[in-house]
C-alpha cells in the first residue's frame, strides 16, 4: 500500500466565472443544476421546476439565460400568490382557481411570473435593453454606486449566485412587475 495514498477525497470545486464547468463530474454544469443551491431563492427555484418550458430552457446548454431570481422574502411580501391574478377573481369570483380550468389559469399565471424573471441573454451588458421571456417591456440594468440595479423598477441585484455554462443566476431584492 502506498503510504502517500490517494489522500482524502476532495469534492469538486464550485463553478467559477473563469471556469463555469468546473465542479462538474462530467459534462457542463447548467442553470438547472444550480437553481436549487441557494436557499434564499428556493421558492422561485420551485416555481421554475413547475414550468416545463422554463426548466427545459435552463437545462439546455445551448440557450444562454440570465435568471433574475427574487429572494423568498420578496415573494412572501407579494399582495397575492404568483399564480393569482385579480382579473381572474374579478371575472370568475372566489373559485377562479378551482377545477381543471382554474388549474390551467393558475399555471398560465405562474408561467408569466417565472418568464418575467428570465432574460434570453448572458452575458448581459450594462444598459442593453432586452425583453424578458414572454414579456414585451424593455428591461436593462445599470450600475448605481457599485450595485447592479434592474430597470425599470430600481430592483437591486443582491448578488450573482451562480455562473455556469449557459448563464447566470442573479438574486433580486424585489420581484419584477409581472402583471
């Protein structure tokens, strides 16, 4: 037996901006691999998993995306759940989300919420106006005293949680206007 031996097993390193696929046991690390890592955004990560088109996009290494993931606390402060729309209650009453039709409405509203927080570009240069997936409003980011801020709305980017082969996850202090 070799006294030096192989030594202790060292876990793979986390992905880094310089080497986005470092840490993968084989193959590239993609956004779908890292969405659940940061507990501060696990509500949003769960919503992404519930929307097939979004989760497929994040699993596709050929489709770059910047995910604008709101903090759990921002989602919890919303006046209604992301799958609720006051217009549905106005038109259909308190049972707007009951039955198969209600489930479809809720799923459609949740998809709108998730897609409003995904940009089809990465890297995303400062000042470049883009549209979130499924949204027709231009959004951009700017540097304000060393902090990234999403516009419109002055939404602070708390941190960039992950950089991987097909994009980045940016953690937002607030929710984008998705209505």
